[in-house]
C-alpha cells in the first residue's frame, strides 16, 4: 500500500514503543474520548516532531496544554513565528479534512497551518496527506454546527508538504490567518457557574453544552486546565499542586502540623507515629465526615519526598481529630486514578488510631485523588504531582 502512494506525501513509521508509551500516558485521562484523543495525538506527536526537528526546524516544539486532548482532537507545534496544528485521524477516508472549531475560533488556540494526518495502527505508520491554512479553512471550508467542526474538501488541500517549507523560506510573511471573532469576557462568577454546570455528572458532552462563544471564552482562560483535570462533580474543589508544596505554596485548608498543634496542643499524641524526615513536606487537612448518625472529624495527612529522578514519593495517612478516640470503624482511605478507579485502599478496624496507604511515587504532572469514605459520606481531594 505504501509503495503506491503519491511521492509527495510524507510517510513515517510509528514504532511499537511509541504506541505503547502513548497508550500508557493516555490512561490518566478522565473520559474514553479524552483517552483516545491523547493516545492518537501523543503517538503522532512523538513520531512527527522528531522528524520535523531533524529535517527542517530543530527548534520546533509542542505548544499545547495536554488537557486539551480532553476537549478536542489536535496538537499544536510552534515553528518560529508560525503554529502548525496536527489533526490525526484513524479513518482511511481522505476526501475531506475535519478540524474541531476550538483550533480555529479560539484566538490563542488557532494555528497558521493545519496538517491532516492519517494513522494506521495495525500497519504501524502515519502519513501527512495534505495541509491548509487557517484562512483557507475559514473562507473555503464549511462549518458543521452539530459537531462544531470545520470541513474542507480534499481538492482544496495542498497535498505536497514540501510546498509549506518552500513557502516559509520564500514568503515568510504569507497571509495565513483569517479574522477571528473576539470571544466575550467572563466575570469570575460567570466562570464558576459555567464550570459547575459543565462538570455536573448530568452533562454527558461538556463541549456541546454551551454556545460556542461561552465555551471558547472558558478555554481561553489560563485556569481551564485545572477544571478539566477534576473528576465530574468536583469542579468546585481546587486541585492541590504538590510540586508547589516544595516551594512553600499551599492550597487553602492544608496546614503545617505545627500550626495545627498551636491551636490544638492535645493533637500532639496523634502524630507521634509521623515524624517528618529532613527534606520532607508534611501537610494535614481537617475533614468533616457527615453521616446519617452524626459528624466525625478526621485528619488527612500527606507527606512528600523529592527523588533525584524527578519523581515525588507520597505517603497518605488518616488520623482521628479527637486525640482520645480512635478512627471510626470501617472508615476507608483510597487512592483513585484520574478515571476514578481504585488503585489501592485500606479500611480502619476497631480501635485503629491511624491508617495509611502504601507509599507511591509519581512523575511530575500526574493526577490522582484521595478518597475518604464512611458509611454514606464520601469526600475526595484532587492532586497533581
């Protein structure tokens, strides 16, 4: 099949190693569509970018928030003052080129050139079968409102990728972008209300829930990644950034043990098992477990240690707030993946004054949640390492 392709098309081998790595990285995404987008795009980026750097632009670099794959298919790459947007597809049909509206109508997402990539997972190859410009998409493409996609007929595409590099050399000031309608400015109250609406478990397709100007305005804000990183139903909770803890930057509610002991000296007995080693960062948070039988206060402790390989070692423990009592029997402490799956858990027995998860290590940027469950009450704290 490859031997009969037009000689102007770019064909690249996708190694099994790249496929496996992309698959593993995609598993941290919250939804099936997000995992698929992450898998396909990471695989294409890991294959195309090294070729681009070796052949044409050594300084080319990805310009993308990885959370965007939770939203839409596509990957941005910076090439000098221009931006390429790589749009991969598994389909073998190349009569039309589809680009999600986010990559066209959000000013800080839009590209100059859009590359159509076709991926064959079984044959372990990808090809760039054509490209177009932002201006061409806006002026010659059609807009499909039901899917929020721009569609351009293959006859309008430039099939020879070499033309792009020649144009860049001979006409670096080529007009590539059309005008983009400005998006509305949103107040903080509007933003909070919109995210709570979008992250409700009742909303199955957040991308299509709002009129595009509002949706685009949310994605244009710098804090949109944080909202998309949280499990559904928890958009109002702020994700704890553990890397910043080493810089003494802590989210509201997370206290130093010393601060807590200044207010509650009797709690010293609770932490007799938890001395901090040199270089460790320790923070505790008071949780109120409200069940049908009443309130139970517990202390969630997180201890961090940095390793030379950039990973963070994490220990999570749960203590009773009342130093003269034990943890509620059957209270459960669990580590959840970004997909909400239980990675490990531990449950208190009668007269346990502390329970803890097995220590685990995370690379920077890894997301997870810690859940505390008692009877009909469940509290979840979101983290990024």
